[in-house]
C-alpha cells in the first residue's frame, strides 16, 4: 500500500525523509478509515436493464438482493468506501445497439479500474472493446463457448466472473414444469435469439432430450419484440394443455412483467430461471442462487490481482421458488416431490 | 555546620565521590533491571511461542474435526437413506427421500441408489432431470466396488465444470441385498467451514487432500484453480505422516508472507488442515510484551537514576562537608564546627572532627603562648649574641688594628734602625785606615760583623712586616731556570767552601728551560735554604738537587737542599716555619738570627703556590724540600730543539768550502727551508739577481770576492724583494761587525754553524732587530742581558755589583795602562781578560769585546798600539760605566729612599747566613 502511494509521488522527487513521513502519514490515515489509501477507484457497471428498472434501484426494498447493492456492501466490508476511495458508475445498454455502443464509450471514457457486466451480451460487447481493463461478468452461461475466457479455472485474459447455470438445466426446467402441471403436452421455449446464450440453443438440447423421453412437444419460441409477448404466450393457451419455459435472457428479464401478466392472463403454466419473475407474480422459478461474490473479485482486482488469474466461479446452489397463489389461480395441485424440493413457497 | 560552609557545599559541583556513587548505583540498578527484564522477556517469549503453537495446533485439530464432521454428517445421512428397507419404499418414495436429503445437505449435488447388482434405481440431481428406474449398470464403478468392499467409499477429489471440487461418497446399505447409495458432494461447501475458522485476525486455515491438492481455502479462488501444493516441502512431509513440529513451522505462505504453520489430519479422509498465522501477527503479543518490558525497564531505570542521585547526594554531602571542614581546619580555621545530622557514622565522624578541631584550637593556643615565650627568650638571646658579636668585632678590629700598628711599627722601627746602623757601618769601614793593630782590627771586624747581622735582622723584620701586611705581590716573568739555580749555587758556594764544606749541585737536564714565575722570590727562597744549610753545618757537605717536572699544563720545580748539620727534632718540623721560632732557645744564642727566615721562605713559597717541607733527624742533618709550580713558556728557543719554521724560506747559501756547503744545505733542509748553493761571490750575486730569495747566508771569506762586498753588490741590484743577508763567520770582532753593519748585514751566525743559532737567525724578525744589530748600533750595554741579571739577582745586588765593577774596573784600567806603558804584553792581556770578564757580568758588551780584542792582539800589537788600545779601553770603560749607572741609577736611588734593605740578604752572599738562624 505504501508502495502504491509512493508511485505518484516519486516523480516529484520528494526526498527520502519527507517521503517516508508522507507515506507514513497517509498510510496511517487510510488505515484509520479502514480503506485503501490511494486515489479513488472507479468501478463501472454495464447493465442490460434500463436504468429505471426497479432491479437497478439501489434504494428499492429489494435492494438487498440486487447485485449492485450487494456489491457495494461487500466492497465496504473490504475497505472500499464509496465516495472515499471508490466510485461506482452504472451505464445501461438498454435500447439497442446504438445505446449499447454509447454506453460502452462512456464507460471507457471514465477510465474505470474494473468493469462489471450483467450478462453475456454486455460482456461480449465489452470484451470486444477492451483487452486491458479487467471485466467481471455476473452472469454468463457459457464464457468458454463465448470466448470470454480460455478456461474456467484459468481465464488468462482480462475477463473473469460467474456463471449462473449449465446447459443441462433445460431438462430440469421441463421436468419441474411437468411435475407442477402433469397435463402439459406442448411446451414453448421463450427466448430472444439476440440476447439468449447461443441464440437459445444453449439450453434447447437438454430440453428437447427430456421432452423426447416424456412425450412432450417442445417448440422454441424466439421473440425479440416486447409487443409480441402477449400474442406468443396466448398461443399456448387452451388445449392441448401447454406450458412455457423462459430461458436465461436479459430481454425476458426486462419484460418479465409483461410475460408473467400474459402467462397469468392466458392461464399458461410457466417456469422461469430467476426469482425476479416470481417477484412479479410468476408461477415458479429454478435457477442458481445468486450468491453475489463479485465484491471479492473486484477487491482482489483493485488490489492488483490479474483478472485472468481468478477462476470463473460456477453456482453451487440452486433454488426452487413456487408461487402458490399463481398455482391456485391455474388450478394446479402441487405434488409432494415438488413441494419437498421447493426452497420457498410464496403464498 | 555554620552558614558560610553550607553555602560552599551547595555551590560545589558534583564531586568525584558523588559521581562514583551515582555511577555505581545506576550501574547496579541497570544491571539488575536489565538482567531481570532480559530473562523475563526470554521466558515470556518462549512461553508465548509454545502457547501460540499449541493454540494453533488446537485450531488445526478443531478444523480437522469440523471437516471430518462435515463429511461424517453426509455419510450418516447417506447411511440413513441406504438403510431404509427397499421393500418398504417405492422408487418414488426413494426419490422423495433423496430430495429431502438435498434439503438437509446443500453440499450433496446428486444422489443415486444402486441395487445389489449395481443397477441404478433412482438418480436425483440438482442440475439434471431426475431419473427413476433407469437400470443403468454401474457395477464397475469405483464407488460401487469400494462401498461393496468396505462399506464406505471416499472417492478422490475431482473438479467438476473445471472449477468445482467434488468428491464421490458411497455407502453400503443393510439387509441381504444391500443397495449402495452414491452421492456427489460439492466440496466448495467446506469453504464455508474454513472461512469461518478464525486464525488470529489475518491467519488462515486451508485443506489439502491426500494428493496435495488444495480443496478449500478461505479465499476460495485458489482452491478453484486446482492449486497443487504437493510440491511444498511441508505438505510433502505432512502427507508422509510426519507429525507437526511442536513449536510450529515458520515458512512462506501462498502469498509469500512469513507465517507460523501447523496442521492436523482429517481422520477418515487423510486430508490435511493447515493453519497458518502471519509471523507479524503471531509475534505481535511477544513484541508488545518486549515493548512493555522495555518501557518498564526505562521507567525503572529512570526511577533508579533518581534514587541513585538522591542516595549519592545523601552519602556525599556529609563527606563533602567533612572534606571542606578538614580543608578549612587544614588552612587554619579552627573555629569551624561541622553540623552533620545524618544520625550515623558520618555524624559521629563530624563530631570527632569538631572535637579534634577544638583540641587543635587548644593546642594551638598553648603552642602560641609557648612560641611567644620562646620568641621572647630568643630575642633576648639574640640581643645578647649581637652585643657579644659587636664586642668581638670591636676586639677583632682592635686586634687587626694592633697588628697593623705592629707591622707599621716594625717597619718604621726597622727603617729608623737602619739609618743609624748605616752610619755606624760607614764609620766602622772608615776606621780601618791601616794603622790598626791586630787586636783593634779584630774588634773592628767583630763590630762590623755585628753591624751587618743587625742590618740583616732589620731587613728580615722589614720583609716579614711586608709579608704580614700582605703587601707583597708576585712579579712574574719569563726566565731561565737553570741559570737562576746555578747563580744561586755559585753565590753560596764560596761560603760553604770557606767553612770547609763540600758543596754539590745536581741539576737535572729538565731545568734547561724557560719558565714563567717570580725569579726574585724563588731565588730568595733558594738562598735562604742554602744559607741555612751552610749556617747549621759544621762539617760534611751540602747538596742542592733540582728537577723540573711536567704537570699537566704547568711545570713543577722540585728542589731539595740536604745538609749534614745538626738536624731538627721531629716535634719542631712544623714549628720552625712559624714566626720567630727557632729549634730551641740555645740556637739563638749559638747561631743568632731572628727566627724569621724560614717563615719568610714558607710564606713566599706559598705565595707562589708551592710549599716548603722538611725531613730531619737531630744530629744527622736535614733535607728541605721545595716545590714550586711554574708556568710554561711557549718560546721554544730555549728548548734547544729546532722548531718548525714559521714558513719555508728560500735561502741562498754562499760558501767556497764544499763541506760547509753540504752541511749548510743539510741544516737548512732539516729546518724546512729551501737552499740554493753558490760557491763564490760572483755566482752569488748572479743567482740573487735571477731568483728571489728570502735570506742569503753569506760566507765572509771567499777567494774571489769578500762576503761584505758581495752583499753590497746584491744590495745594489735593487731587487724588488731585498733578501736578508746573514753573515757566516768565525770572526765576530768589533771591526768585522762594524764593517758588516756598513754593508747592511745585521746578523751574524758564528762558525762553525750550530743549527740552533742558524734557526734563530733565520726566524728572527728583522724588524725587531737582533742582538748583533743592537750591538752594531753602538750600544755599550746589552740591556737584555742586564735586565736578565737584574731579575735574577735583584736590583740591589746589581747595584752592589755595579759598585764593585766600578772599583775593580778602575783598578784594572790602571793596571792595563801601566802594563801598556811597561810594554808588558802578558800583563796587558791578563788585565784585559779580567776587565772583559768583569764587564761581561753586567752586560758591558763593547768593553768586553774591546778587552777580548786586546787580549787576543796583545802579543802582536806594537807598543804604540798597545798604549792607544789602553787609552781607548779606558774611555770605553768610563763610557760603559756611565751608561750602566744611567740604567740602574734610578733603582739605586729608589732603594735608598724606600725599603732599601729588603733585598739586601741577596746582595752579599756572605751575609745571607743570618737567614738561617732557625735551622738547628
């Protein structure tokens, strides 16, 4: 720490005694604050959600579970005090390629010390934009396949982060959906090819494999326009009994309210990958528990560890959330195995 | 202590004693404290270290137990699941049970149940869709085989999804056909455990599997990177089963910090839990303890210094007071009282000091009183002594005065006695007109003898008086010692011979020297000693021996006069040298005399720095020894040894005789001169004109040219440097001299040439003039000779001799005239010889030469010539005597005016005898 503080001072050719005095004084000051002693670091975040989305609102009641607030809390625990030695900047790529490009430009202009990304799309755009600024992604389903890292254990470049699901999860979603609504004969897989991993194919294989062994028809339902959501979901209403699987897709997260509303309106049982959907009234979700440990990596990177040396972390816990109200509304009787598995049942 | 002393103490700087005490106390305190602190720190350090290691070991053990429990819990859950009897539960129930187990154990990612044949019955997964009754054959899997073999199977750690450490755990169920339950356990959940283990505040605990692979680490990510620690020596040792070191191991951890490390083994798995605490933190309490101890040491030391300061001060202040008190008492301030209130030995010492001072004060007072008394006494005694001294001084002055008066009286009386005595003596001489009969003449002789004795007595008294008055001073000059002694001997010999005594003179060759001294006084002493010998010896002989000895840079004359006289008793050997003392009273009656002679002799000798002693036996004679130191005379002419020339001269030797030439050349060569030979006058003139010579030795008789003529010619050459011309001739007659003088030759060397004469002639400074020159200038008297004689004999004697000469010469002159008239050549020659002899005694050289010439020529002279010569001789005699009278006249007048008789005893040898009265 003293060494780092010495770096900007050295060119002023402060004599050694003064340097030591200064270094000692500043070090003491920073230790007193429990913070890193040097300049204010910039931690930039590029998110896919619009800035007005409640999930991005730090002061929202749900903020404890929001990624950014968790990060800030974790960072404060590690000595990085906002406004003292760290500054958080958030930019949104919401609104199309032009907005994304502008957001990336803005972020690079800030000369951030580390950039956090929320999903695969932003990560891919940023890794294309910089090979030097460390990038930590929060949810990337296939970082090796997307070319962000060389391997999970040793990423090698300037990118590391966290994965939140694996390709096999598709089969698990179909199984859980069928347990909740055993009458389902056809299932639509909802995703936006532009924002879903590998244009949706990442999960489709395992879903189709599970469907084949259970006699359910699975249809990919690509969608890239929020206005088409209601129409699309309506297609699975009525007989034969249909169901919906929402893939890991920021587009879907952004439009979660419209999807959940449409599913409820058209009485289509649906399973989602994140609890955000349940929060707005969705039937059930199964996915990796969002143990946000990005503060750990940001801290290490700010203290000099290379991002490429930090392994990509995979999720270790999976959560099943069930909205009993939604289930009752759909007239579904939940079996014991499902209830036994559920981590949370919302009444 | 009184007030001023107190002030003194406060002002003085810390004394040496104070410093000594202070340093000693401080050193002692420091040593004790330092040793104590050092030991304390050392033991505390050791204890802390042990404690630390023990704590860490416990932490490791605890962590190992927790991890073991973690696995054990899963294991027991699996056992519970596997032991449910299969016939009691449908497969669906089994699935439900597995799902329930998931809820219990988040670490279990997947559970599969295999029947006894290894066929999969149910597979429940968190990630995958569950499978029921798939009947997949897993009989060959290691988990199934392991569980079947030993009831439980711990699979190796593997990384799922590249980053997640997993382990397979399988248990064998109960019953006849036990099923096997296989679980995949996500070991990342151990992270929660190890992250919870607090090792100090910055220490860490981590888990390593049996292969050295890092499984769990509080930082999480090192474990996810498949960190392999099997290469680290401590991990290797631990895996090999070495128990951990008792005090822990100090090593570098993954982030290269120095840590104190220990470990424990997780029992069923063989994993290792390492617990590492950074050294800086581990030893912080030790350092804090050391710091505390150091601070305490410093504080104690400061306290010790303060205490030492106070203690030293307490100890030294009374000592300083004592010191100063002692100093003031030493300097005499006895009124001082020391006030030391320390209530210990020092106070006692101070009191003792006060007592001592009081005693001293008393003693001092007594002493002062006594001193005052004694001083008074001494003053009295001093006054008395001073008075006595004054009296003695007055007495002494009176005595000195009296002595001087005596001397003056003696001198006056003696002088006054002399005048009438002279009259008496004169009349006595006149009385003998030839008409006296034998008896009358005898009476007259007796009277004359008595008169002379009386005169001698008076003279002796006079001299003694002068010596007594210390008015005698030595008159030193150079003189020839042999001459002096011989003259003295010859003077006394007639008396001895007249008494029928043999007189022997034995002079050592060393006497043949010029010396420096007082010849007159020396002569007087000699005459006195010889005179005494003659006086007191009736028969036998008198022997005079003399020798001169070299003594460092001076000479010592030793002379002895031995007689065969009456001798002196040994008791009288010293007394006879005292004033007015004779060997016995009868001596005076028998021999007469004043008893002053030897006293005067000794005084004179001592005045000269010598002494006179005697050895004698009554009846067999006496020997008087005289020792007188004399000065050395540098002049070597008298030594008879050719001295080195002052410079080498170029000499022209002119002689017709080849033998003479050769001898002359040899002599010149020996004297260091360079000689050139000329065998006749002509060649001499020629050589002189050719080369420059310093000296020409000219033979006078040469066949071709007379030496005189040759000399004249050489002079006429008017050479730049005129050589000195020395004539060499056998003819030293007056004519010859006159002729030579006319030719400018002022020096003659007689033939045959003696080397000494030649040397003298050559070395003589021409300016000083030579004997010959003085003579040639028409001098009648050889003044140097005369003065020598005068020194030798004294002026009075000379005057007397002068008178004698006047008488004698007149008689002889008459005789010569008579002989010339009678043409008695023989008588003429005889008379001329006697006159010449007499004249030579007083240095009348011209007269002597004239007499010589007449004596030689008498036989051949005509009668006219004889008469002329006789007349001329008489004229010369009168002129010489006149000149002599002119030279010694003043002294004769002085003699009659002053103390005329002092030297009289030497004037007439016959009267010297009176000096010998004291001899036996």
